[in-house]
C-alpha cells in the first residue's frame, strides 16, 4: 500500500507553535537558545544511547503526575547505576528554571534527559564517563493536533517484537529506542501511522510509542505489562477504570481479539488517549475506534490531570 502522506499524523503530532523557534534549553544548569544548545560528541547518550528520559506535561504551572515520573526516572537510573547527580527537588528546580526562562506555564511538553555523561574515549565502558551526568531539558509549547481525536490512528502489526526483560527491559525509558524506531519504520512502510508490537509469544503488547488498550463488550483489556513501558498514563487509565467500575483486565490477548474490538485506544503522556481507527487495514468498531468507554475514560483522565495540577 503506498504511504498516504495526507494522513501522516502520529500520536505525537503537535499543533505548530511559532514560539518554539526561540525556546531556551537547559543544558547542565545553563539555559541556551535552541540553536546553541549542544552536548559533546563524546556524550554517552549520543554515542551509545546510554541515558534515561521522561516526557511530562505542564498545566497551570504544575507538572502532571510529577511523583510518578520521578519514581520511574530514579528507579531506572538506579537500575543502571546512573547517578543523576541531584535529588527530586533538584530536578524540580531545574524544571522550574527552564519553564521560567521560557515564560511557560500551560500546555507545555517537556523531555527531560539524563545521560551517563561525557566519555574520555569513544568506547562503551561506563567507567569512561568521568565528569558526571549530562542533563538536558527541552520544553515546548505543545498541544496534540486537534484532528487526531476525530480521525484516529492507523496501526500496522510489525515484525519487530518487544523483547524479554533480560535483554533490554522495556521498562527502561532509555535514550536508545532503536527497537521502537525500527517498529515505527516498519509501520510507516506498511502505510500506517504507528506500529502495533507483539510480545515474544505473539500476544498483542503495545505500540512503538504508546500503550495499547481495547474494549470488548464493556470490558477494557490491556497487555499484562510484562513487555511494555510501564506508562504513567497506562496506570492512570487502569486506576480510572477501577474507580469508575469499568471492568479492566491486564491479560494476554491476540490479534483476533484486537481486530474484533468495539473500541481501541492508545495512551501516553503527550496525547493522553488517542483512538485507534484501524489495525492492519481493518476498521475498529463502528466509530473510528471511539465509543462510550473511551469517552468516559478520556473525560475522567482530563479531570484527574486537572485535579493534579491545580
Ligand atoms: C514505548 C513507550 N510506550 C509507552 C509510553 C507512554 O508512557 P507514559 O504514559 O508514561 O507517557 C512511552 C513514553 O515514553 C513509550 O516510550
């Protein structure tokens, strides 16, 4: 199928905002215009993908689910012996400085990145990073494109699968996203927007950039969580279902179940919940993947974000 460039939107497509041309970026405590913000070619993040990151959103001057994002960041850095060089309060202060320098308070997306830092030689060994971590914070004025909710995302199941946790655990939000990038390329080459990835046993797991949910006969299903990113939004959706009395199951399911779903949607910090209109050329449900359960969850999530950022 030729790629339809007219439909080429992803869950991370944002409205154009000219203010982003002149943003200030935090690089190791110093704020620099985006054109001047640079890291060394010896940086372990550039050289090896040896670093961790978080995507977060700022509303009303507050970071949504800040503690949950910090839990994930500090846990994964600890697991790979990457010393962030500051505590949570230090990270909060770096974020505050960056937001203040940009005059940003609302509808902001941030990518907070921490790497093992600059190496003394261009080789792999972590001990070659001897001058402390590199921290970069990019904040942009950012709103998901408004058309996406009506149009939905088209997924293609891709040959690239999620790995077992003893290779590179999918719970690492590492700088190296090559597994996901390959999946995304395969999806695009199949004429879709995003790749639907299976686990090593062939069960439906997640997409290359978001967590994946289906709705069948009033029940919400998502993967067991064993092979996917432990998404903050994924957990919030599960919690919302429990508090709203919507039956929710973290379970194995196959493409047969996904193709026959009444509704399907993706979750992620940037886009919250995005409907899935199509999987492998098959339309999902009767309304572009949307339906009453999706809408209930989306509304409840919006209320939760609002309550969390008041
Ligand atoms: C592969 C993948 N899945 C899912 C997510 C969504 O996670 P969250 O809801 O915490 O943004 C991300 C975000 O970083 C991701 O990289």
